[in-house]
C-alpha cells in the first residue's frame, strides 16, 4: 500500500510527536537491581522495574508481514528471521532518543553473537531520506547492525506502534512477548537478561 503524500505527512507528524525526549530512564546511573539470572523459573513480569517498568507484556501479535528494504532498495521481510528471537526496533533519523539508544542495541546484538537472537532496526521515513538515514546508522554503529528502511509506514502499522523509539521482542515462534515504547539501554545487564529469558522460552 502506498500512502498519499498528505496522509503520509500527517502520519509522520503524528509519529514525530510520539518521539519524546529522553525522560531520564535511559543512560541513568542508578540501575535497577539485576533480574533473576537466566535459567530460573522467573517470568518476564519480574523485569518490569527500573527503566523497564513500562514493559508491555500484554500484546497478542505476530511479527509484521509487510516488506521493508535495505540500503540498496532490495526487499526484505521478517520471514528471513524465522526461528529466532527477533528484537525489532522502530526508529527514525529525526528522533533524538532513537539515535541515543542505537549503539546500545548494537551492544545487545554483540552480547548474543552466535545465538538465535537478531536485532532488526527498521527506520521509518520518506523515500528520499533513505540514504541519509543509512549514513546515520553507519555513523552510529558501523556495520554492527543491518540497515532496513520502511517508507510506507506499513511495518510499524503491522506492529501497532506509533512510538519512536519502540522495541518489540518476538519469541522463536514469531509471537510478540514484550515491548518497550520508551528508550532504554539495551546493552545493560537487565536488557540482556530479558532477551535471554525470551531465548530460554520464558514468558
């Protein structure tokens, strides 16, 4: 589906309004107590503390099905990551908190090197901003994360999110298990333990 320019502009303005400045949760010095170590019977609800206090565990959604493109315009979809834990990050070049947390998402991916966890940032924006957004990601994380782009806004519409940034975690079965629609330090011990719990199959 291709959005009409006027509607796309209104939608982008809405998303921009949702991109709130960092409220002080991400990057704060006072970290919450570490959650239970992987391998215990703790549920994901135990992670709802500190900067993850707003963790939403109540969505009953599957991975988005709409396609997105890479930096060369080649189409991709989440089907490529079937059987893995997917950490889908919604971001945009103009979103300050998105930019701030992106290196921590690269850190999260490094923490799960060689494991069935993939961090998939998909930037949203107009088609003519794809190259500048790609350059921004390269500046932030080099080649540590892949570049994907959605100029239709259909991917985050599938995910039913209007927030920037938003990070949604899906289990190996492709079902959503958790989302956080505020910025966070995704390479923190708490974040790594949360993703490990999903990888272990805890809900």
